[in-house]
C-alpha cells in the first residue's frame, strides 16, 4: 500500500517466496510474469523491492537485513524484451553534473522462449514443459509434448490455456483430472497435446464436411479429411489451427487443391 497524489493505492507482486533454512530467512524472491515488454519495469521492480525492504525496518527486526531480489519471467514469443532494463535508461536526459549522484537499478529479465537447451534441460519441475512449448511457439515448430510426468496437471493446463487462448484445454483438463482421480493414473504433456489434436481434428472434419456440403462439393468429406490429414502429417500446426477456426481460409485451401 502507498499514498500518491492524496490517494491510497496498492501494488501486488505476482509471486512472492521466502528462501529459508530452518528459522533463518536467507532471502525474499519475487517473480513478475510478463506477456508483453514493459518500458517502466525497472520502476515497478524498485517499488516491489523497496516494499519488501521496508517491512524489515521494524524496530523488532534483525540488525542485518536479508536480500530482496526480483525475477521478471517474460512469456512473449513474437518479440524479444527490447524495453529498458535499467532505471537510468528510463529517465529523460540527465544533466552530466547530476548523473554521478543518481542511483541506477537493474532488473533480471528471463526471456523464456529464447533460453538455450542446457538451461531448459536444467529445469526439474513442470515448468520445463511450459518453456519448451514457448520455444516451439517462437520457432514455429510443432510442439509434441514430453513423456515427463506432470505433478501439477491442472495448473499447467490452466497456464497453457492462458498462453494459447485455446478453450480446448478446459474440457481436456477436466477429463484428465477426473480420470486420474478414478484410476490414480499419471499424465504428461504428450498425452494432453494428443488429446487436443484428436478432438480438434474430429471437430474440424465435422465442420469441414458441413461446409463442403453447403458449398455443393460432392466430395466434401473426403477433400476436407485429406486436407486436414496432409497438414497434420506435414507438421503444419499453424495452418491446421487456422483451418479449424477460419472457414474462408479452409475454403481457399480446398479450392487451391482442386485447382
């Protein structure tokens, strides 16, 4: 909570964790999730960190403060983080005589979709599957999922839904969780993705057949089925996704095939 221009305002961290060893608090770690670059991120991070230090200034607090750090997790796949990473970069041109007295402040930005293989392989949690998906989105390659067991199925599926805006994850997530509750089974992303593809393929075939019939195509079913099968076999995920949601684009490809 803070007061500005006579108003009481609030600012919340996305994730906040304490790193402790027994009763000893080693550090405070904050994580900010960004889907788009933010040119004022250094100023935001200063506020977050200052608030965490302010809590330590209580009269009954320890003489030595524990460190506070913030990690900015950037989930974007279309562009790299091209915005400011230091406070001084955010400021207007400073008089040379004042610059030495102005404290700078940097932020730690992790561009998840651009992490190298070694770094991605070091992840031990479900987050590794998320990062691998982001890299595939950036490189326009087909994401097949992995056989690693998911420990937090619902949380991962919810995050994937937000990252893709694909509502298929809703029904798939519910089905998988209900199955696991009944059978005590496990789930991996390879299985989740295959379920979504199967459902999308079936829905696309059904919709495509209906569109073909409306357009008077005698071979509507066979043509649409062949189109979807060819796109899937070629690994053209983007085109397959667009065909399933864009009727005019599907008809354009069908006409081209009939050529």
